[in-house]
C-alpha cells in the first residue's frame, strides 16, 4: 500500500514463497490500482473504481510439441532461507550413494521438519517435474526403453529409477578424471557398479574431454518418440542448486536424431571419432510439429566448431547493428572467463558497453561486473557468486553459497525476443571453442518468440536478483556489517521504503541516456 514496486515491470513467480513446495498453476487475476496525491502532496485513499484487472493463465510452458522446465536456482534467497533455514543440507552427511530422500533433512521456522524430498521438490521446480515425468512414463510402459547421456550423475532418486528399469536402459556415462577414479571411486563409478550388477547396459566414454550431454531418449518398440535435453545435470547440485533448464521434445523426428547420435556414441564408446560422424558436421533442422529449431551435435572439427559459434556471434552482432527500441540481448552463461580464446565469451563480456541495445547478462565467472548506474546507458553484467552479503533492513540473512558448485549453470543467449527475429541459443554446450571440439554436447537454436520470451524471463529473474546482491557484496576481508534496527517501521524508514511525495523515481525511466529508459520501452510498450 505504501511501498510500491517502483518499476515499469516486475516478475511474479506464483507459489514461490507462501503456497507450498509445488508451483500453483491455473488462472491468476492481477489487479492494478493507481494511488494519487492531492494538491498538498498527501496520499489520497485507494479508489477501487480506478482498478484494472487482467486474467493470466499460468502453467508449465509448452509450445506445439515442446515443453520447457527450469530449476529454481535461488538457494541464495530469503524464500529458500525461510523454507529450509540458513544451514540447510543439500544432501546427508557421509557418502551414501542411494540415500533415502524421505529422511528428515532439517527444520525451519516456516516449515517445521522437512525431508530432502521436500527440499528437492521446491528447488528442482519444473525441471525436476519434467525429468521424473519421463522416468515414470518409461517405468509404467514395459514396451518403452530409455537411452541416457549423463555427465554428473548422483541424484539418488534418478539413479534408483534407472536401476529399477534394468534391461530397458542404456547409459553412456562420462569417464573423465573428475568422474572416474579406480583408487577412490567417484559416485559415477559406484553407480556403474550398482547398475552393471543388473541387466542394464552401461558404457563409459568422454568424446575427447567430456561426455557433457544431459539427455533422455524415450523409444517404443525401437523407435524414438521423445527426448529431454538441456543444461541440467542429473545430480543433486544440477537439479537443486544450479540455475538450469530442460527441454522436452515430444516429437519422433527430433528424438530420432538424438537416438542416431546415441547409437554412434554407443558404437564408439563416446570416443573423439564422433566428429567424423555425419550429423556432427551439419545442423539438424526441425519445423512444423515443434517451434523452428536447429540442433548441432559436438564434438566438431575446428572449422565446424568455428562455424557453429560464429552463428551465435553473428546473431548478437546483428542485434547490436539493428538497434531500435526493442533491440535486446539477455543471457545466462556459466563460464565467461577462460585462459584460452573463446570468441563468444569475448562478445558477451563486452556487450554491456553497447549502449544502442538493452543488454542483461549473468555468469558465475564473468571477466568483470557491470552494475546498473543511474544515468548510464550501459547494460548489466553480474555474477551468481557475489560473495558474502550484508543485506540492509528490513531484509533478513540469506545463505552464502560456497563449495556446492555453480550457481548459474545455464548456457543460453536470447537475442531480440520482442523483435522480428527472436532466437534463443541453449542446451548443454558451454559455447566455448574447446568444448565444441572436444565435448559430447548439443546446442539448440530455437527461432520462436514465445520460447525466446520464456528464456528472457528466466534471465530477468536471475539478473535482477543478483544485481541487487552484487551491489551489497562484502569484499573479502571486509569487516562491514549490516546495521541492526529495532523495529520494522524504523527499518522501513531507514531504507526509505515508503511512498515519496514526488515523481522523482520516474525520471530515469524517461532519460534517453539511462538503461531504465530502454527497459521501459522494451517491456512496457
């Protein structure tokens, strides 16, 4: 009532905080009521006759025969802290491989006692739902089989499901050094031993460096019918800590190409010879039953790798060159700092300096951070690992993520989602030249406005959140501490969380030199 959101756009995630562990889908009615000042700059009472409402049907995103899911990726948030506490365990103590997720994981004031399964349902969000839907589908139909590409593999319920499917599953599992150790077996080695004890089939390989795919392929009577892909590793951190995405194509043509790729990798034990396979040297194109999609499969030869990444760079540069009120580049890419030359990284690390477009980016490891500055047209580039935060009142403490892997594990770039040529590049590829030459990976280019918008919204949620946290991060060794204020009312006044008696906050949204002006035009017009 007295502390409005002073923006021209905001993001609402239904069910995130107060409605339980699963997102609540259905029809939501949003009501907007303006509140005015009188001639003496005193707030007038609310007038319901001025309200405007709109109904929005919210649910898991689907377009034609494509579904998209996301992990929640907000361990560093008050919502997570309220649900599960500041010291929530991500997995039990010890090294039990197939631990019981129904065991009590902890207790919080918001929820009381909760299990690991409770924590996983909330954190895994719609990506987890898509993953387990496929496992249940195959389990419930004895005529169906499952082919699996796995990189990190230690999610206990996923592993249990694969073991239970037995002879109806083939698994290609990475055996790079971080996933394979004869003297000190890794979780992947231990899964192999458990799985191989039954009728299932498993092969280990790394394509040269990593078997980096994260893929399920469903087949019925030997014919592929559905495929799940994306950036989400089948691991505890992959689904429950990292920000990640999955895509499910319920289409025989798309699934069929993935089955071809799996078949060649199975035949060669995921060796570097894959780059001589035909599908590694051309894009696979799909349109009609699914949104317009182009898919490339690595590893490639150097010329092909340069071509694949060159198309990403060319599309970004086209957006910059075209400019205009709706020109935009939004991205979430795990790694942007590399010791070896990576042309996509170079472009994304500097895109914020292009003042002709709206640019918003996040990475765990950017070469530098560019926060929003009032009066500046530069874009935003933030990190998902901002360090310890001292949040001002009335905010409460949140978890400091350390030692649990990546916060941002996505690999996606969205160009022109509100323009005439919208596209999102996504999948498992790190968008690095070395990876495209040496990893088993898939990179998708989806040229569809609705799909691009969904990924743009995911980027907005992450970047707005971490732009705030980056600005409050405490430098290493700093003794700075948040000032404690006794009452919430005093805290609100201290933080200026009240409705001012002027329209000064609007000024930056109409300043042609300010990023917020581009923000308003892109999202509100």
